[in-house]
């Protein structure tokens, strides 16, 4: 009985968080919108891989219409094991990779880095100097810096 109650409580918390998110302003992180526009306008193939479920992603898409222009998404609903398992990135690779020259990943957390490091050629870490210090990756704090890497 307690398991059912806990499950119901978790569902309620999830519903409350989604409802709260609907009322908040959402903005892009330091020029990430410019980076997305650059990728799209230059026909650079990319995929957003997130630990976020599709309901929450849809709220972000509603509040930030540019996200609707991104063709390739892998959401939490698309794979079995959450980060730090690399399952989400293997799912993305299996679905969207087509022998491009490089697989490049962007993360901002230790959990994300640990899931990504098994599958990419280069990893860029957003605004996490501690993670950068201890790993083989590139640090940046503004998405405009990444545009230079792709030119």
C-alpha cells in the first residue's frame, strides 16, 4: 500500500512541477539560441538528447518556438536507462547518426558527462569548471564560442 501511495505522490509532484513550469518565464542560456540558429541555417545535423520527459519538453517548445525547428530529439521517454547510463546517447546515435565526421557532445553536469564520454569524439562542457578540470573536454560559458568551433 505504501508503494502505491508513494507512486501517486510522485505523480502529483510531477503534475505540480509541470503546472509551475507553465507559469514561469523560460529563456535561452547565453546565446544558445544563436547557436541553434547557426546549426540549422548551416544544415549541420544535430540532436537534442535530454533526461527530460516529453511533456516538459513540449512546454519548453511552446515557450521557446525556435525549439520546434529542431528535427531530432531524444527525450527521457525514448530510452530505458537514465543518465549516467549512455543509453540516451546510444539511442540518439542509432536513430540519427549517418557516418558524419564527428560526434560532438555538449553537457553541463558530471552525470551528463559520464553518459556522453562513451560515444563522442569531442565533449564541450557548459559553465562547469570543476567538471572540466578533471576530464578530457572543452570548457565554454557562452554558446557563441561554440560557433567558432564549427566554422
